[in-house]
């Protein structure tokens, strides 16, 4: 259905790849997985008003719908290759499609990712993207494997997207710092290169989509460990610190979603080398705590005062 819309998407996302034997246009795509590689696959759905605010620009929706999926591949240490796009639209809005495809393609081209097919239907604005990537057998990063004594690190800065969402809700745009935080919300950077660099060294890895505590909680649960987090070490951008007071920005950094940074654990002896590698990649990595016995995450501040909550259900936070 809607062949002209599909053609518009295909034109804008065109990407030559030898491993795409047959792309958009037939009943299924035909893809050649490189010999000796495992396929890492992930899918994420974004619904207007739930996963992005109503009024978000079409190009930003296109970028973000791919970015959140590439972030999942990053967390596995996989190299992106292909994507499928299931698009549900209220109407055949050509301008929306063109801008959506342009935002999607900006990010896709950066990774030579080919859009190889999808589905187009009518209904409330909903975008599902599935991505496929390669990883050498046995080399994928997973949520299991965090060991007692390992350091806990995160890439980039935390809480920016939550700050950006607050600003959008309050119509607080206009200055450079607000724009920066809103950009972090609408155009997250998937940490693909960081994920690849961590492949030989991280014991566990996850991307932060639901907030640091929730996602570190998944590592703890699956690895059968607990964690101590030092609230004073949480990396926060100068924009976040300037626009929100300390307690609010700390809560955003601990519990805010949508940052799409990586949270990972490494044996202490590898911390310095990992930090040097990720500094070269531009995102950096900050040590925020360590893995301990137990099944809870404890958050402490400078004075060692406990601000903790359990790994399941971070339902209140008072600094
Ligand atoms: P079918 O009915 O056989 O599933 P469709 O008419 O849904 O075929 O799709 C025709 C072709 O266009 C297929 O190759 C499909 O993968 C592709 N396609 C449909 N929608 C999209 C989309 N939103 N993005 C990319 N490719 C799409
Ligand atoms: Mg179809």
C-alpha cells in the first residue's frame, strides 16, 4: 500500500550495501549475514504522546526512532547493518514523511545502515523500528556477568533528556542551554563506538532508556549482585546544572529516562584503559560506583549518607 510514500522513504534512506541482496519493494528483504558473525536484533516502538511529546518535529521522531534501537545494539557491542520500519500514520502526510525520512536517514547514513523494508498503516502515530547488527560469536555484551568488586561506569552525562522534557513541557525553549537539553531529548546519540570498544573489557552492559537506577537494576538482577552508587559522581552537563537546582538535576540523573547512554561494569584493573579509550571516542566514561554483594542499589552522597532505594521500584527519591 501507499507506494508513493514508501518510495519517498526509500529515496531518502538509500544506502548501498553488498549484503542487501534485495531491499525495499518485494515481499521480504533478502540479507546476507557475514560468515562467522552472529546477528543481534532488537525492536522498539514509539507512540506519540507516550514516547515523545506531541508536537515533536517529524525529523526528530525519525532520528529518535532509529537512535533508541541503535542504542540497544550499542549496549550489545554490535555493529549496525539493517533496519525495518513499521510506520502508522493518521494520514498520508507527505511533508511529515519527507521530514521523518530525512531525520531517520541522517542517523542511518552515519552508520551505513540500510533500511530494507517495513510496513505502512493508518492509525494513531506510532513508529516501530527493528534493527539488525553483527557481533563475533560469543563476544556480545550482555546484562549478565557483573562481578562483585567491578566498577560501575556510564558514558556521557545523565539527566539531560529528563531536563529537556521538563523544558518542553514548560515551553522553556530559546536559549542555548535549553536547546542543548531539548536536543539531547529529541536526538539522542547512540554510543555505538563505545559499545564496540567495551566488547573485550566490560563484564556487563546496558543502555539507559528508563533511568540509571532502573537500568543498572536490570544488570544487578540478571548478574545476581547489588551496587553502591555515589550520587556526587554522577556526570551532569553544565546546561543541566545551570538550569535546574542540585536536587532536581540529581534526581534526573538517577531516575530520568531517555538519555541512551551506556551503563557498564568493568574489573577495576581495566577502568583507566576503558576511560582513556572512551575519552578518545568523545563520550568519555565516568566511574559512579561499584558492584557489591546483595540485590539492592544503594545511593550515597558525599557524606556517606544513604539515599538508597531498592533496585525494583525506585518510587520515591528525597535528597
Ligand atoms: P506487503 O503487502 O507484501 O507486505 P507492502 O505494500 O506492505 O507489501 O510493502 C511493499 C514494500 O515496501 C515491501 O518491500 C515493504 O518491506 C516496503 N515497505 C512498506 N512500508 C515501508 C516503510 N514504512 N519503510 C520501509 N519500507 C516499507
Ligand atoms: Mg506489508
